[in-house]
C-alpha cells in the first residue's frame, strides 16, 4: 500500500468554521456561528478555547461561554482553556477547537510548536475568528501591520478578515483585497475575504 493511500485511510475530515471577526457582537450571524461550532452528532462536547492571540490578562471567555450555553441548550459543553504546556494533548481530547482573535503573530508562535498541526485536528471541528481564521491560511493580509504575511498553510487559501464596512482598520479594504489576490497569483489559491460577523464552513481531509 502506498504512503498516499495510507494517508487517505487514516486522515479524517476536518470541519473548519472561518469567521471574519467581532464574534462577541450580539447579532444573528454570530448566534448562528455559536450554534454551528457545536453542531455535532453528540450531546456532550469537549470544547477547547485557544486564546494565545490575547495577552494573558485578557483571556477571559466567560461572556461568550454564556452565549454558547444559551444558544445551545440541548448540548452539554465542557469548556477548557488551552495552555502552552500540554496544548497538543488538549487538542486530542477535544471535539471542538476554537481559535480566538487578537494578535495573529502571537497565535502563530504557539501553533507552530506542533510539528503537524493538521494531524491532531483530524475528525474535529476547528473554528477560527479574525486572527484565528487567517492564521490557518497559506498567506494572509495582516491589517495590524499593513502587509501580507505567511500563515500556517493548514488551508490552501489566501485570507483577509474584518473586510468591508464597518471596519476598524480604515477605508482601504478594497486595495488590501486586490493586493492579496495578486500576491503569488501563480499558486492559484482561493482568496477568502470575510466581513465582521460573517462566517463560512469548509470541510477538508
């Protein structure tokens, strides 16, 4: 049996939920986002909150936990906060991994410590909002630094979050998108631009 066939057999589908940012806002899009994240064929769900993009004194998630519980009353959700020491084991023990927004570089710094991050993601739901979305891409436009940067290449895409209005980063979002679309055009990657509170679902092996 070839190595490629082995890989196909042992890899499981990963469900990615990509969100454009501002997931804390009360709106219909975010309510659906909170529901889609735990839309699994099981009642009890182990949920890992990854806040590495936030400073340690800003990692409180209690307000959003309340929303997950309120919007999914039929689910029993066991919330756990990711820690630098045993992060990979925490992923393996979880059904859902939620990559929160913040500083993309800080998040990437922790995620790259896992050599093959896709492997522990197998068969799980991985949700990413703002920085948590764009870090999964091959290339992304980082609006904090106003330039294109390399992501983890978990998803074969180019990404931009906080796209369009209302936009906390200014009025030049169309130029940002055009620059991202033209970047490494020969690689023929899909460009995904998500507005704040907007989300999409992608399932891949």
